[in-house]
């Protein structure tokens, strides 16, 4: 097989790689912040790659976008104001706006080019961009949170790339402290937290930083994500109040369509593997 027929992301630390068979490259550019590529694949539709790492494909993006948004939104008693830090492909924004309680959803991504390319190559993810409740800002999300007033937002969703380059500061105690300060009393931050199989140390560092910033309640949930390292991904919720229950009845009777998320999946995603419990249970 000609190597040029495949896009391959190598994972040196895991001694593995992930590949997708491609038809052709549709676009590439160096933005102010990162190197962006778009491929047309044989089996996964279009594929966005940032700095050599797979980000989103047409076929499987629903796993990530639904699981980084709906568990938190159905855990908060009445979410009205949501900020999405990152999320330039707009898939998370689309999921957030499915909730009728949302009055305002602001997406803050530093790189406008990600959104403009998503509008061209992933238009189905951008179909809610013109919703009157939505606002797109192309600025530094870390600074946005730092400068925010107290009691400004109910949920902050950190839909970021890996903790390198522009996203590195999104995994710090200082950032979580700023999130804590601008959240409402029952507010929460939810962030993609990489693979428990490959990045357990990072998850531990995230959880420690969240706790040190003042969040007394943490919850890591798990879901499949086949184009990301190991194929098994996670998100971690940090909340000012209890995460013991979610609005299960509302979730079971949701008024919108999803491909993966439902009330049973929500409950199942909270089950913790033995090695994870041993690592983080005092």
C-alpha cells in the first residue's frame, strides 16, 4: 500500500499509530496558531487534522461532542449560560443549543480559521451558528475567563486540543481558579481529559489542579472516540456543588435527537474501571 494513500498519526509514547485511508487532501494551511489540514477519507467522511493530530471526522464526531456537553448540561439543575472554550469546529455549540433552557452560548476559540474551515467541510456541525442564542468570539479563551465577572456563567466547556501549544494553559491551576471565580454557585467546568489508558498521569494532574482551585466535587466520565489515541476517551467535570445525581428523568425524556448519548449511556459513562478507582480514590 502506498503510504500516501493513508493519513497516519503516530503515538510515540504509546508505541502505536492510527491510520485512515484517504481519497485526497482537500486543504492545508498554516494559520497564525497551528497547521490545519482537511482530508477526504474513504470511510470516515472528511477529517480535520491540527498540527498532525486527528481532531474531528464526519463519521464519529458525535461521540465526543455529545459526551462533552450533555452529561454536564443534564447534571446542572438549570443551565442558562454556557461558554465553550475552544470548540472551533462548532459541534459542541450545536449540542449545547439543543437544550431549551439555554439563553446564551458563547464559543471562544483563538483560531478563527478552524471555524471557517468547519463551515466549508463540516457544515452539519455549524448549522446552529446563526442561532440567536449563539455568539462566536475569536479571542484568547484564557484571558476571557480571567477577565470575566463573578457569577457570569453556569457551565464552562473546555473543548480543547491536547495540552500543548495554544491549549497548554487550559490545563493549569490558574485557569481552573479563574473558572471557579466566574461560575455561578452551582456552576461547573467540564473538560476533555484525554485517554485514561494512555494519559492517567495527566488526568491526575488535572484533577489535582481542579481541586486546588476550589472545586470540591469531581467526576470523570468515559466514552469511545475511535480516531483519538487508544480509541477510549474521557471528560472530567469539576463542580462547586454535588455531582451525585443528574436529571435522569429529563435526560430520558429529552426532546432532541442524539446519536450516542441517552440516560443509560450517561449512567454507564460514570462507571469507573478498577485501575482508575485505585488511582483516585483515597
